[in-house]
């Protein structure tokens, strides 16, 4: 995922969470907000409830890899915030990928 396709600003995270549509599954909460940028941006949030920094960074790398395989960044103009829940760690990678695919299919 290119840095162009990442949400880093706290204000943009908050806008997507508060004004966007949301969907939930055991491993993820996904908030989607339509923008006028011309490309899709992804923001990933991993709470300290998941574990130490090493675990959180590994989880974020896995979610970025899943997003790269599922999302065409130039197809739509969206801001997507993915909040990772603790169930992600105990679930298999392929199951997590299919859960995220089901959530993103709606948009």
C-alpha cells in the first residue's frame, strides 16, 4: 500500500468514523466515508488491547496485505477505517481475509 493510500491524520480518522457508514464482524469494524479525492485511502486502528507494539504492528501489516489483495485503490473515492478487534489474533489469516472481503463487498 502506497503512503498516498493511507489515512494518517486524526481528523480524517474521526471524520470517517463519525460521518461514514459502518459494518461489524467479530474480527473487524469497518467505517466507510465517500470523498472527492479520486482514490481510496485506508486507515488501520489496532488498540493496545491486542497486545504489545510488536503484535499490533504485525496485525497492521497483515491487514495492509489483505487490503492490497482485495482493494483497487483507483476504482472508487473512499476513506476506509478498519478497526481490528481482539478476535483477529485467534482467527486464521484466510478467515480474516474472507471476513474483511465480506465487509468491503458492501461498498
